[in-house]
C-alpha cells in the first residue's frame, strides 16, 4: 500500500467510525479491568482479614486465593470480549473500507 492509498484509507468515514468504536471499547474494558483490580487492592489494604478467611475447611484455600483466581479469569473474559468484537465488527468495517477503495 502506497502513501496515497493509506491517506485514502485514513480519510474514509468508516475508518473514523471504526477508530471511535475501538477506542470506546478499549476504554470501557480497561475501566472494567482496572475497577476489578483496584477493588481487590482496596480490600487487600483496608480489610486484609477478609481475604485471609478460609473458603472451606481446608485452611490453604482462602477467599483471597479465590478472588485472585477470579481476577485472572476476568482478564481472560475481557480479552475474549475484545477479540470477539475485533474479529466481528472491526474486521467487517475494515473489509468495507477496502471494498469501497477497491483494494
């Protein structure tokens, strides 16, 4: 792709739509993930005894360990949500732009 083609691609209205949607999606997912981590850290700092409580009869399985595992799963879920949207809507917009420009 030459500079002229790149310029046409960037000037296309669907490109601006795609960039805006992608930014909003990323901002929302970052806010959700940071919110979860900040909440975990606040509980860790302000009420560590809550996370130290055993989850069951096994003393090694604490609420903190379960919440930590849940945070890892949450990060995977958020990544999956972004990938699903990127492979669907964002790729579709990209294809539409390429078709409009006959590339």
